[in-house]
C-alpha cells in the first residue's frame, strides 16, 4: 500500500476526463469534480492561452494517483 502526501496537488487519473488535473484539484480541496471542471471552463473562456498552458504544465508536473 502506497502512502501519499495529503497536502500536495496531484492528478487523479481514475476520475479523469482529459488528464485528471481538475479531479486532482477537486480531491485536494474536497470539492465536487463538476464544480472544479466548471471553473476550469469559465477560466478557459476568459483566459484561453493561460488556462491551456497552466493545464498542460500541471498535467506534466503533478504526480499521479
């Protein structure tokens, strides 16, 4: 059984739609996945380039769970 740090961001690959970044943030902040995904879509509409770059960096850098 693996021990995980509960105080770190991660990608939740089991609940992913694309890369698991939103699901990981939702798990970390203990919020519903749909809420975090909705916020990500709103950010994508408001700041498309910054949101895409941030998502891709998070998907590449954050550890999997």
